[in-house]
């Protein structure tokens, strides 16, 4: 079995400022990797570079397709990249408004992804949308409502349904519980953990919250100043951090 995603020395510079530098790792099918660090550590920049939302200054992002062929993201045409991002990959934004079309109904948000893979039968599209709304705990009678009428937690769950309806193999998440009330966060995390495990998804999650990383991830990567400073199994890093910065992160959580 080959790695699903291979990242080779990815860097992103903003003029003289370093966004991320020399990041390398592999992600395997069904694995969940958490990228953690304080604000400005480079974790979101790295996520955007490896998910095709931003072009890295240097380095390679390679993906193993369903056919078993390894492709370099920068060697794909724009149309090929768009199709990959709409079908085989998903991206959950911290602000659900960035990942939804706010001017169309909830059902249309989910249905658009199905249409991107060629589904044209209205009845099947609506039926699948209803099924996925149920899976993310949104009542079926809200299918024709606008996302503007949804609460923040409901919008985030709708964004998850929109991303997962095409059965992607890999999903990227940028602070998926950020900005939500604690009780809403707990419910959403429980939902995400169940979906990831049941669907066998591989995922890369950016978070500053080590509790989120502990709950969702199997492996953790710690970033500071744009660089990866420590990586390993999540429980191993949280129980025995090696780097002073990681020790500080872990101890600050334990003191809360």
C-alpha cells in the first residue's frame, strides 16, 4: 500500500516572510493527522499549500489516485485539480460561509457536489441530500432553507455533508470547531469522529486546540515559526513531548 498523500519539502514565502518552510510528511489511507501550533505558526499556510488552495513557493505535493497512479498537484491542469478538489478531496473551513453557497438552499449545497461527479437525476440528488442531512443531524424539513437561517453549528454540519456526499478519500479541516460554543463544539467533534471512522477517511486537521487533536487524530505534527519541530503519534506527543515548545503547549492545556 502506498501513501495517499506525499509532501516533499513544501515551503511558502510571502516576500521576505516565511509562511512555512521545508515541510515533509506522508499521509496513509484512513490516517488522521493533526497539525498544531499557536497562531502564526504556519499551520494554515501549510494546509492551504497541500490542499491546492495556495501554490507553494517550492516543494512537491503528490497524491495517489483511486487507480493507484501517483500524480503531482503542480503537474495537473487547472480542470483536473478542480475536479479532484470537488470529488476526491474535501475542505472544511473554520467559517462555514467560506465553504457553502449561502445564496442557495441546504439541499442545493449538497446536490452541487453530486452534480460535479455527473449525477443529473433530480430525485436521486434530493434523496441523497436528505440522507446526508440526516447523517449530520439536520432535520429533513430544513432541506429547502437557506444556510443564512441556520445556526453556526448547523452551517458547519451542512458544510461537512456537502464535502462528504461524493465519498472523498481525503478531507482537510481548518479549525473545524473554531468560533463555536463549547457545547456545540463537543457535539460537532463527536459527529466528526464517528464519520471519519465509519467512512475510513484520511484527514488533515489544523487546530490550536490539543483536545481536538487528541480526540480526532492518530498522528500529530507540531509547528513553530513556519517549521515542523516535532511529529509522532498523538498520544505519544501529548504524554511525552520532546521539544520545549511542545512541552509548553501541552503544559498550558494541562494547567487549564
